[in-house]
C-alpha cells in the first residue's frame, strides 16, 4: 500500500447565514480573495450530522496566495439555522478559535484597529515567544492572528491564510495521541498549566487550564504543500473552572453547517493509507464521499472522522483544481508523485481567479 501523506491544513470550515456576505468580510480582512470553489448543491454524504437527510447548501472555498490554508464558508439553505445558545468559552469542546498567520502582528493589529474590527486582546506574547492577538468577526467567531514570517508569495496583504485552530478537549493525553497518530502532529511546541495573561479578554480566560501547542515535524509534502506551509493546533483542557460552567460541546444539539467553526480539513494523499491509520487507533470514517466527488469545478475524495470529543476532522484528497475557469484549465493532481511539490508557478496561476 502507498504511504500516507498529510500535505497540510487545507482549510477551516465556517457555517454562516449568508456565504457571499461573510466571504466579502473575510476577503477584505484576511485576503482570501481566490474562490477555488463557489458551488450550490446538496450535502448528501453528511447524513449523521444533517438530521439524517440531505441538506441543500452553498459553499465558497477561498484562499490567500500569501500562503496558509483557506476558509470553507458554508451556508445551509432550505432550513432554519440553529445558533449556539450560550456563548462558547475557552475549553469548551470543539473549535473555539481559528488561527490566521501574519508576517507582522503589530502592523496587523494597527490596521485592524483602524478598520474598526472588534479586537478582543492587545498584542501579547504566547508561551512559544511569538506575538499574537485575538479578534472577533461580525458573527461572533474568534480568530487569533499569529506570527509566521513564512510566505508562499509576497502579496502585500496584512495576513496570510488559516494557520490552525484552538480546540477544547476533555482529556489532553488522549487527544495528543490521536492527532499525532493520524495527522502527524508530533512536535510539542509548549505544554503549560495555569491562568494565562495572553488569553485575557476571551470568555473563560479566568479558568485554570492545560494548554498544549503541537505542530508536525514534516511540512510542505504533497503537490500543494508549499502553499499550506506550517500549521499548529492548540488544545485547551479546563482543569479548574472555579465558578464558571463546566465545559460543554460547542455543537451540542446543532447540525453540521450551523453557524460557527464546523471542521478543520487536511489535504492528504492516499486515502486508503489514512484509513488504515484511523482504524489502527480504533476510530473510523464517519462520512465518505467515494473516490470521485465533484464540488463545482474541483474534484476529489473527502472523508470525515471525529476526534475524542466529537470535533469533526475532514480529509480531502484533491484530484483537480481549477485555475482558469473561463478556459476550462485545471491542475490535475490525481496521478502525481504524492511526495512531490507542484512547480510554484503552477500554484501561482491561481492568481487569475482573484476577485476584488
């Protein structure tokens, strides 16, 4: 069997009420101005998370050529959306924050402040010694702007793409084993316990937590690996909630696609090898598109698993990526060496799909 390749964090999924309106904001703020996919269809393969029946949806997958992962912006259609009842708190189970990379964190803070964006913290130093700050979008989703000087292109944007996530967990050691075995997050950047000043401003920041940041020891593998680059996942386990409510599942009682962060997605090669690793730790695919799935002008194979607390993780083996839709041109990735990067100029051709 061919070996498993995790090329990088492909995107963070965000459920919204109006995909075009939300994308306009994310495009203007985070520079995700290349809609690789903009597709209306029916989510037929997510039945365990869509009330047991297919659900219509509109989706935009947009990227920033400065590098990093993209944003997959999902608008459920034909049903009433279920919003979170109580504000999510630090340590609640699920995706609490999406990380965004920035070459100059101070400059990003200044520009976002001038734009009137809701800033949750000032610029502070994370336990790894890097600068960061938090902001909130108009729909109450939290983003962390993280220092990362590595870029794929020199586009003059304030930030790059998605960089990772902060995920609340109930059992840190079990979680670390899971993400190491399947997604190759095998480097512990820090493992700290306490009440953290740099998180002050976030709901639940007063709690004593264990806080672990992990990253993969190998990056930039696979055709699109250079675009995705470095990523990191930060796990938060509440140790003492004092007078605060006990941690809860952020998506409890809600469906996939409802407002909030719905999943994190990894670009992979060799889905069969991924499945073998998933089975080896007693887990399984909970959704599987089959070997050839069309989403707009793109094509691939997607699957989902749940982490130990039910957070959804998506894997996508991309076979075709459009680069000049008007001419019908696309990158064919299906039979390429799974360890070999595409020539950079081929990925940079995506700039012809940029939207102002």
